[in-house]
C-alpha cells in the first residue's frame, strides 16, 4: 500500500515557527492514498486537533514523544472520547530507569553516558527541580553516578 508522509515545515524554520497544517489538508484533498501528518504534535490534544483539521489518516510523532511515551496512549484515549491521565512520578521513573538499563545493555557504558543525558533530561521535563537534575546529569562522568542521580531525583520527586 502506498502512502505519503508530510512534515509541513520549511528547512529554514528548523524547529521554530508553526508547521503549516493546511498543507496536510490540501495534500489529503488531492490524493487518494493515505496521508500521514507530522509537525507540532506535542500533546494528545494537538494530535486530536491535527486529525480534525487535516483529515490525515495517521500521524507521526517526533519531538513530542521524547521523554513522553505516554503521548500515544493519551491520544488514543482522547480520540476514543475517554479522559486522559498523566503518568505518575513512579511511572516516569520506571520507564526512565528501564530505558537507561536497556540502553546500557544494548550500547555499553560509554555510549549510554552520551545518549541518556538527553533522554533523562526529557523524562524530567516539567518536574520540580528538573533544571538542577539536568545540570547534574550533564556533568555525570560514570554510569554509577548517572544511575544514582536518576534514582535520587525520582525518589525525591515522589
């Protein structure tokens, strides 16, 4: 089956400005194959709005999923008319810790230190004391230090 994905943002916009969702609507109206939309999908509400405004057949989540894998379930709930819930601190911690351990198992300590800095910072987004946590994580030099910071931050947050 053929399909097309459009991320309606110009290269010069990079991550700034707004994606032009009208381009998705125009593409959907012009084609008979499925259209997959992307751009500015940072919440379940934005996903629902994209479907409503563009008529696209599916969506592709980029930055909105960083540190927020719950966005998919939340969007499905919202689209089905159910209320959405936010992850608890314990759920955030469990997912962040599992992600950390899986990365360590898959890529080893050196690559994990580099890769998980950004991911752990994304998991902490919006939480109290996240700025201090991000600074500490980005200064960590060992897996043990990073793991301790992760456990301390989420334990203190709970």
